[in-house]
C-alpha cells in the first residue's frame, strides 16, 4: 500500500506540473513554461514531451539557437520538424533541407501524419528560399494533391498560394496558370488575396503573343489589393495598417503597368509606394530599384542615394535571389553612370563573387573598362564570356549586343554591323534591332543595305513576328514605311504602307487615314495613275471646301492651321498677325491672367506634395524679400550696435570730421586766439604749458 501510495503521489505531481505548463502556454508565459519543462527533465531527462514543449517555447521567443541545441540530443530524429524549422529560421537552408528530407521517413505516423506534412512544407520552403523554385513547386503540387485527396477537394486549398508563388518565382507563369484557374480564383468568394496576387504575377510573366494578359493581370492584382484591405480590416487592423500591407500589391501593379509600356503611370505608382514608407523593407527596396530603373528620380545621383538608403541587411533578406541580384547589379550601373568608377569596381567584384554565373557581371565590367579608356580589354572580357555561352541562349544574345555596342562606340561600324547581323534568338529582326543595324549602315554610307534591313523587318512585322500585334504592330510598320520614304526608297515605302493597310480592323481610323495619305505621296514619285487611284480612297471632308478656282500663288501665302481641327483656308496678313501677337504679349491683363494660372498650378502642386495645408490661407509673399535681411524694416536684431560709428553717425568722430571742413569756424577760432594773446603777460605762448625758458 505504501508503494502504491508513493506511486500515486508521483503521478499527481506530474499531472500538476503539466497542468501548469498548459496554463503557461495559454497565457503565453513561455519563460515559466521552459522552467517547468526543465523541472520535469531534472527528474526524467529523456521525457520527449518536455523536450518538445521546451523547443516550441524557445521558438516562440525567437531563441532559435537554444531551441536547436535542445532538439539536437539523442532524440534529434524524433524532433526533426523542430530542428528543420530552427535551421530554416537561422538561414542554414541547406542543412534545413537535408534534415527535412531525412526526417520525412523517420517521423511516427508515416507520410500522412501532421509532422510529416510539416517536414514537406519545410522542404519546399527551403527550396524556395534557395532559389530552386521549380523543385519547390513540384513539392508544393504533391502536397496540394495529398491535401485534396485527404479532404475530398472543393475550393482552393491553402497550399495553392505556395504553388502559384513557386511557379511565379521560377518564371513559369504558364505552369501556374495551368495548375490554377484565374477565373475561378477571382469568382470564388473569400479567395485568399495572396493567391490572387501570385496569379496576377503569373499573368504578367505570360505577357506576349497570344498570352498577352496585361489587362487581366492588372484586374487580378486590383482585386487582390481590395481583398487584402478588406481581410485585414475584418481582422481588426486599422485602415493604415491594411494600406501598408497592400503596398506590396501596389508595387506589383506598377510593375505590370511598366511591362505594358505605361512607364509614366508605373513611375507615379512606385513613387506613391516609396513615399508611403512601407513597413516591409523588402517592398521599399524593390519599389526604389524599379523606380530608379524607370528613371523616376531627378537624376542618377538621387537614384543612387535612394537605392543605397533602401539596401540593408534586413531588406535584402526579404528578397528572392533573382531580385537581390538585380538590385545589386543596378547599384553597380548607377555607380558607373555617376562616374564613381572605383566604388563601382569594388562593388562589382563583390557582386560577381556572389553571382558568378550571371551575364550582367561581364557586361558591366566591359562598360567600366570602356569608360576608363580600355576598349581592347573590354572587348576581350566580352569575347571570353561569349565563348563560354550556350549557342542561342539569352546570355549569348546579350553579350553579342554588348560587343556590337562596344564596336560602335569605338567607331568601328563595320565590325559592329557584322556582330549585330550575327545576333540570333528573339532579338533578330525586331524593329529595334533593325533600327540599330540600319543606323550603322547609314553611318557607313550604304543606304541600300540599310533599306534591305528595314524591308526585312517590315515583312516580319506584317506577319506578326516578335509578339507584335495591334497598335504596336501598326505603329512599327508606319515608322519603317516613313523611314523608307524619307530615304528615297519610295517603291519599298509604298509596299510597306500597303502591308499596313492590309491589317484591316486592327488599324485605328486616324492611323489608316495617315497611312493612306502617305501611300498617295509615295506612289506620286513613280506611278501617278496609282497615286490618283489611292487618293480617291481618302475620305472627303466638306470643311475643306472645293479646290476649283483656287490660285496656287495665293495658296502658298496661306497660313497653315495651328491645331489638329479642320479649318477653312483663308488669306491672312502675316505682318498684322505678327504685330497683334507681339501686342498681346505686352497686354497687362493677359500677363496677370497668365501669372494667376501659374500660381494656382504651383499651389496645387504644393498641396499635392503635402508642403502646405489647403485649409490654411496661403501666406502672402514678403514685399522686402529682395532686400538683405539686415536692411529690412523688421530686422531689428543688432540695429543699435555701432550706431554712432563712422562718417554717417552723429558721435564725436563725425563732429571732428565736420569741424575740419568748416572754414568759417576755423577763422573765428583763429581771431579769438589772437585777441586772447594780446592780454597775456610777456613770455607766455599760447598752447604751451610753461613760460619762456631762459
């Protein structure tokens, strides 16, 4: 009975301790919970529950080193999830990946247990942070399949967010959109805003050709921003906190706008994000780097200053490997553009050691050498890396373009043209490449080759090659046709105008009229009949009036209309119009109106920038602002200092100076002195202290 009684007391004591531990965990008193776990282990060192609870308490306190130490004993196989998580949070990603993979088969309950699923999540997270996004996406997809099989499907499982993020990080937007439906995600009520954000990013990546989804991407991202704000406000967060969290989505919206060619709108959105000072330093860094790339700052010096301020250890930890690589290379480029070559060289060495396989390193190094006047060394650097590049790869194309640019900088146009002709891949035949190559041939004086290059590019553009479509395709063809016409190749220009007019419904009305009129002019150089035939297709405008009876000489004296609106041609006196415009410039009322408009616009800009309060009256300008401060009426400080000093004062010094100039006073003083001398006793001289010495 006594033994049984002792055993009963021991069990009761253990229950009491664990009851206290549970209460501590509920109250988030992790320090006391750790002490109680140590108490349990003092009596039972191998109590696995006490070790696990202690690890979790230390993890909640961000004490990952101590938690890892506690989980690394002889029970480390059982505590694989805790060890992998601590290694992940400490940045030891390779070790975390190794522990998570080794622990999946060793945990109790098999692969479908909760701890096994946690290890698979950790494996995918480690792969994602290591930049191995494709492998991470595969692990996440398998987790999603298992979750769908276990729960019976329906809706989007939480891991769908990770699937989309991994595919987007790998640059495989097509795969993300193949695994997940954007339409269903946007229509589903309560869909996670993170899922919408990642799918919007995938749509941005799929831009080009038949998959041009810029508008859909912007719509998806806008819905993600609204969902983000609503979900955070529903959880009790303030509007300011919700807006701060949504800054990441707004930054991505700006990126989508820049990919769509809306550079000004993208720069304005990024500027708003940067000025809002988001709490996430990674968002601030990405927005600052993109704004600098779009030229949104006053100059390169300011862009470099802002980028340096945004780059910190904390902000860089929140970026993907590709994002951090782009930011660091952008910093090198800004240093180079600002003329800080020594600092650029030091930064480039550090960046190239971190990213040895990047093609940006040799390109920036060549630019740095070229700026220092070492063109030969720059060419050798590019050619050395070009020999290692995979044929047809993006790296080879970018290096060849750099070599061509280097030759052009050194005025070796022949080698530059030969190098540019040899560039393959997606760049060859594009309007930009054709423009550069035609410019090189024109510089060499070979207009025939230049025209042949533009004609080939026009044929490719008319077929819709290089993802050209819609307005972009039409304007490219119009630009090439105008160039051929300006260079005197009227037949080729007419053919290109015809290709442009065959686009049909895709051609804008004003653009069609412009192309038709240009075609008439091009045919007039070599086929008047065809020119008249095409001229008959131009739309008639009654506002132009009839040309019958119009005097050509009078037409030459007619002033051209100064707006895009149609006007009737009338004879005017140019001299009187010039005098009238000159008189209007001197009109005081017109000048005052112009000043008032400028002032209102300036005040509106100050209000927008937050420099003045619109609720308070605008202070009137100081009428004495052009006078030095010491001379202003209200500048009383120091007014009495040295008041009576100098010729302009009224003190003793000024009186003496004045007396010297008064001739009458001097004459009277001389006369008074002579009269006084007459009554003095003999031997006394005026102005002397003593009498006459004998």
